[in-house]
């Protein structure tokens, strides 16, 4: 049994493209000078410019699913998922409400604005340190509504049960859902149950849909980031994904980790109150942190984007922001909060924590002038005590996420094709 104590640091990442850096020692100085001289004299774009142009051309191509059958990669949240969503679902169902591809749709009914979302949960195992499929299903849908800027109100719950599934386990799951709903201040008001033959559903699958009220005049979205904006995360990343992986018992690794699954509606309310100067009814759990950082000048509508970092982790969210807004997202490796146990497990397995799922953390993009206010608001809430400013929005190169490494270099943080941790939500 390998015991993770959190020593060591993760400095490599997955699939990074090196865009430069500093030499170790002086022996290569003459070579670097020669390369720079050659690049200055050569006609046409530099090698770096050629790489960026190829990436841009690839992203401009119409999405097309090349596989004849669905693979596990299509559920990863990475490139394969993005292609499937755009080439099949968006192409078939296209309409103005769906096209933004946000975590929820914003609906206007008369003078009332609502957010509506749905999600399905197939996590394995069903029960894990810090939670289970029940509270995960409630928190996940509450969080999708919350990052739309809405106050979550009502949920539905649909169950697909396998023949032979223990009734006691079902009671445990529903009790967990009831407790999570009460903690988030929402009601489960409708639902459905289906039973399939033994071996057809892996025990239990859960779907939840949710409706929330948009009481603020906010307009949040991944396409709203602007150069000069600040990028924050609400706490240490990767805890849920690593916890699930270790809970499966397939690896001889032991670590004191629990899932970070939690409802984010109180945290998002505190942030929006601090950065918009409004005082609206924001639902359960909003007492803590609402007074933090409310000094004048924070700016109305300073929050550009909120996203909970689930499948694909923080790296996937940053890529969605860069692509939708046509900006560069530049993040500092040393500024990204990762708990020692998560870092240690990721090092042993060769996984970059940036790609590991969270279930109680969000990525925040705010106007640069409001960064300190936003950070104070997040840290003033119990779920945001570990919040950190991890980067800035730049104008070039558009559509890319760049990581400033500890060693002084810069690499591209791209979307993964598949997922090193399937079935995490």
C-alpha cells in the first residue's frame, strides 16, 4: 500500500506544448542565440506562429464525429465530448437558447427570468468518502443553476434502478438527497422511476433537473471575458476526482481525502452581492461572506463568468472561456491551490490536477479592478476559504490557455481527448 503524505510537486501536466522557457545553465546560450538569429532572418512566420495557426485552423473546422460508435471518451468532458455535443446535439436541436452551451438555459417569461438545467449521475462507486450519488445529484444541479447567477428553487429527481438493487441502499441515497436539498434551500417536487433488468444499470443512475430564479440583472457567460479580467478559483482543486478514483480500490494508494461535493448557491450569492452592490433575496446559506469586500468602486456587473469545474476540471473550463471569448487565459502554476494529498496522488499516477473534476469548486472571471473585492467575498464564505487568484485574461494568442510553469517556461493547456478518470459524476 502506497501512502500519500503530499510530498513532492506536480510540474509536468498532460500533453503540454512547450512554448519556451529558460535554459538550465549557460551551455545552450550560443544555440539559443543562433536559433533567434535564424528566426529573425528567415522569411515567413516563426515555428511558434505556425503552431498557433494550425491550432486555430483546427478549431475553426466544423465539428464532426469520426467514430461510428460512442466511446467512454465521449463522456469525459474533453474534446470528444465537445465534438459530440456540437456535431450531434447542437446541430440537431439548434436554437438561440441552446447555442451558448452554458450550464443552464436562461428563460424569460414575461418580466420573470428563470434558469433551467438538467444533469445525470452515473458515478462509480455509488458511495464514497464525503458523499454519495444522492447528494452529488442535488449539489450538481444546484451548482449549475448557481453559476448562471440564479437562486435555485425546485428540483426533479429521476431514478433508473437495476433489478436486485438493495432497497436499503436506495433509502440511504434518497435520505442523502433530502439532506442536501434542505442544506441548499431547495425542494424536490417531482420525479420518475424506471427499473431495468439485472446487469443493465450498474445499480442506480440518477437524473436531476432544476429551476432557479434570476433576481439580478446579471449577464454571465463564458463569452464575456475581456483582456484585463482576473481569473479565480474558489478553493483547492481535484479533490472529488481523486477521491472517487481511490474509492474504487483498484489502486494500492491510500490518502486522507474526501469529495468536495457541496452546494455553491450561498457562495455565488456572496460573490455577486459583493461585486454588483445589490441586496436581493438569494436563498439558503448566504449569511457568511455577504459583507466582505463591498467597498464602493467594485463595479456593477463586475462578474463576467462563473463555472463549476466538474468533468474535465479547471483546464476544460478555462479552454471554454478562451475559445468562446476569443481571448488568451494565462494562469500561474504556483498560484493554483492543490492539497498535498491530491498533488501526491496525481504525481504517482501521472495526472495533472488541472484536469481532475471538482464538485464544490468554481472558476470565476471578474473585471480586473474588482479582483480583490471578489477574492475577499469568496474567502469570507466557508466554502471559499481557500480561494485564489490564479491568472489573467490577455488578448493574445486568442483561444488558448497558457500556463506559466514553476520552472519559468510557458506551455499550452489544451483540452484532453478522453478522461483519465471516467464515471466521476
